[in-house]
C-alpha cells in the first residue's frame, strides 16, 4: 500500500468588485479549487457551510464591510407550497422535465442568450460566448446534471421547445441549483419559481432532504423571491437556522457584522482525507 500526503485546500480572496446585489457596496469572495479524488467530498462539506460551486471553484462571499449574502436551502420534508406557488405549478404543467449529463448544446446557449439579453443585459455574464458557456456547463469535477424543461411544440411544428434549464449538483444531502435560466417570453409563468418547486419534488422523489438555492440577500430585489418559500433555512453565524422574519436580517449589511478573513478560514470544517491505494 502506498499513501499520498493529504494536501489541505488552500483558500484565497478575490479583489473587491462592485456588488451585483446592493448598490454602493463592494463584493469580495473567499474561494478554493475543487479538484482531484476528494472533489465530491469537499463540495458536499463546504456546501453545508455556505459555499457555492462555479466550475472547478468553491466560493463564499467574504466582503470587507457587509455580510448580507446568506446561503439558503429548503427543507424538503417540511415544505408546503403557497397558493401562489400551486397556481404557478398548474400554469407550467405542460412542461416536461429531462435530466441529462452536463453537456452544452446550441439550444441551451440560444436560450441562455435570450435570458441574459432580457434579464441581465448589464450583468457579469452578458459577454459570455458559447465556449465560456460550454465551460460553465461541462467543467465540473462532481456529480452534476443538466435539468431541461421543454414546452409542447408551437402549432405546425413537431419538436418541443426548450423553455428552462438548471445546472444542478447532486450532493450527499440534497440538490444544489448552481445556475438556472429560462425563456423570457414566459415571464408571466414565473419559471424561476417553478424550477425551484420542481427541484423540491425531484429531491423528495430521490429521498434527499434539502434543495440549495444559492444566496438570499436581504434588501436585494433580485434575490428577495427566495424568502417566499416555506421551510427555508439560511446559513448564519456558522449554522443553519430557519429564516424567520426576513426583515430581522437587515443588520447583516452593517460593517461590524463581518469577521476577519483568518477567523473565517479557521472555522471551516474540512472533510477527512483518505489514503489512496496504489
């Protein structure tokens, strides 16, 4: 038997950039590489501590004067849709779900471009070309699926129309919605909400307890919709807790709520390393 020396993940901090959620604030991220045989274990472990995946990187907001970005997840067993959410589910009952391998297609990219041009024309992804899009979809060292939703074909056509897409990681305790986009022409159908509802149902079917939604940001209109889901938890103060009254978290934008980087890194729990047999 031969043992390789375990290499602990190295953490880095990005340079400040304008915050995409709150005006007048700067964004900074704490991140580490996601690679090697232990990638899945690291992704599982850090996802439970508020991190998110982007290709082969795990990151968590670590802004110098703000702690507003709070990782959010739904407890599947306790989730109950609201009347509005039930209506959204009925409105999109014509959609068909299909889970595929993480492989980018031209149809996906065309839908992605329409979505960005309509919803995020001035965002950080606005200039993403098809090669960068393919990297976002395909560069994953963990168990990932592309969940596609298609609508019935228009009159006179036979092919169903791709309507929504979600890049989804399968964690040991849930489904993590890495990134989703949808047809802006069906905006009245609340497709973003529908895709979340369907992921809750999908997690229920396969026996996974959580659906990870990414970050909820108090005070941000872009992210406010996440607090509309019942059984929502946020990662705050080093633990998951029920969100309670969303207005009670507005103080997270205060600069004194931020811990130094060194303390943040010291509190990160890493998965156990295992010897590699050779």
